[in-house]
C-alpha cells in the first residue's frame, strides 16, 4: 500500500516530489496571508473602499476550501513519500504539521456547526496561519534557501 | 468613492487569489530552475550519448591506426 502510494506520488510529480511539494506549500502560505487580509475586511477590522464585508468573507471561504485541499494533498505527499519520523531533523516539522491538521479540522467543524462556536473562528484562523508559517519555514523555506 | 457592484467585488477578490497563487508558483518554479529530475535525467542522457560518441570515435581512430601500421 505504502509502495503504491509512493509510486503514485512519484508518477504524478514525474519524480519532482520535493519541488512540487514546495510549490504547493508556498501557494498555501501565500493564500493564507491573503486569507488574513480577507478576514480582516470581512470582520470589519480593515476597511478598504473597493471591497465590502460580504464578498470578502465569500472569497475567504472559497480560498479557505482550496487551502484545506492543498494542505491535505501536501500532507499526504509528505507522509506517503518521506514517511513519518519524529527524529531531530523532521521532528518540529512533523509535530507542528500534526497540530496544523488538528486546528484545520477544528476550524472546518466550527464553520459547519456555527452558533456560538463561531466566536472561535478568528483565533483558529490566526493559529492556522502561525502553524502554516512554522510548517512552511521548517521544510519549504530550507529548500528555497531562505531558512 | 463608490464601491463596485457585489459581483465585481467577488470576481476581483477571487482573481486576486488566483494571481497570488500564480505569482507564488512562478517565483518558486523560477527559483528551482532547470534542476528538476526530468531536466537532470535529460542532461544525464545527453552526457551519456556524448561519451558514447566520443568512445566510438576513439575506437574508430585506433582501428584506423592499427590498419595503417
């Protein structure tokens, strides 16, 4: 099963597993920053003359769905191809990534359930951005020669 | 300043998201450059082919030299 997944990942990326993963992770990171701006406009914390709250929140939701799918794809590529290790090198990355997936699941749940739990959304959103940042920094940034 | 219509705001914000994604892809892809596995394999193939051609030429030259003696 693991071999099949590994082969599938290698075939789909034509052998450029790391490169594709870094590109997708960077797209997620860039969109996450945009998400923060959209949320700020949506909640009325930031007022801009060309965008109202409702369309900002709609795009925030649509972009968030895309990010959620990309995060799951990158996580599957990561675990399916490189495996799971909590050693010195990938320890921080793995632990933070697990936290990220947990917070992502919690945010999706809160959005679906709604009600009073909705008050947690800004906190969950900022936590997601921070965890995404750390996950990206401990992996993709190194490949890009930034970290 | 009047806000554009709801539809234009939606379209604009979605297009901005697409543009951000496109710029991120372009920047990272440009950073990696021709170091992808496919490119490297192609380069290796070219090198191997060149070495084979050189080897063939060397053998031919040696044969000719031996025939000339």
